[in-house]
C-alpha cells in the first residue's frame, strides 16, 4: 500500500518544485508592493501630524 503511494508523492513534490520560481516571484512582487504602500502612508502620516 505504501509502495503504491510513493510515485504520487514524488509527482506532487516535483510539481511543487516546478512552481517554486513562480511563488518566489509572487512573494517578491508582494513585498515590493507592500513597501510602496507603506512609503505612501508614511508620507501621508507626516501631513496629518
């Protein structure tokens, strides 16, 4: 039974590894976007103080 599931596990790991670059790019883009948003609010915070 365990031997039957090994190929499926291997396939899932390979599939996840192939998507790793895409995930890293999305993470980098999200971090850049967060930085942009925070910098805009920081400037606005100075206006309201």
